C-alpha cells in the first residue's frame, strides 16, 4: 500500500486545485477518493479564492479591532457593535490593550465614583427619609398658616437676611435691620 505522498494522483490533484481551481468536492468526485485522502494530498495548499465563503461580519470584526486599539473595553465593543462579549473578545484578543494616560485617569475616576456611590447611597437614602419625616412632623405641628402669618414670617426673614455681617459692613447686632425699622 502506497503512502499519500507516493500516490501518483497526488500531484495531479494539487495541479487541478491550483490551475483550474477545482473545489474539494469536484476533486473527490474526479479521483474517487474520500475527504481524508484528499486532505492529505492538498495539505499546505491554499484553497482557490472562489471557494472561500465571504464572511458578512468582516467589517464588524475590523471595527472591533479598531475600537480595541483606541482603548475600548470588550463589553463596550460588544454593546456598540451589538454582538456578544465572547464574540467581541474572540475578535480582539490578539490586540494588546494599552490605555493612554488620559484614559487611565478617566477609568480610575469612574471606578472611584462608583465606589463612592456604593458607599454613600445608603447614607443618602437614610438622610432623605429622615428629612421627609422631620418635614412631615413639623408640618403637622405648625398646622395651617393664614396669609397674614406667612407675610409676617417672610418679612422677618427678609429683614434678617439683610442683617448678615458682610466684609464691608461689620455688625455685632443680631438683627440690625429689624431693630432700625422697629426702633
């Protein structure tokens, strides 16, 4: 029994694969051999261009590689191109991931902001709930105010607002404007 390399049909199969560019199925039918034998004969030989299937996602793959080189993360690429994260990873795993100093700083700031949010959110919720409860409790204690009472409270607040100490007007009185008006 001859080895695959010694079979005289091998050279003819290789020639037919290159010159007219026959497909594998055409060569198997022509020589009456199986896929394994034909694979041995054609090992190391590139297939003809017309037998290659076009890949509809080549443009997406190229865009993914471009985004990765620009510093985009795999999840961001997957989201932008509407593909799975595993697909985005497979397309870009050969691209070294290098961030510019500006990108590194931005990512660190995002990470710190997320950590702060996780840490302080329970405190903010508790604070807001306490403020709401205090407002409701004091609102119930004060009750309904008449228009006259609202006007008087507003006037006092206005007078005292003007009485704050300012760099150009030093004052030691508590509410100098109201004292001058009432005085």
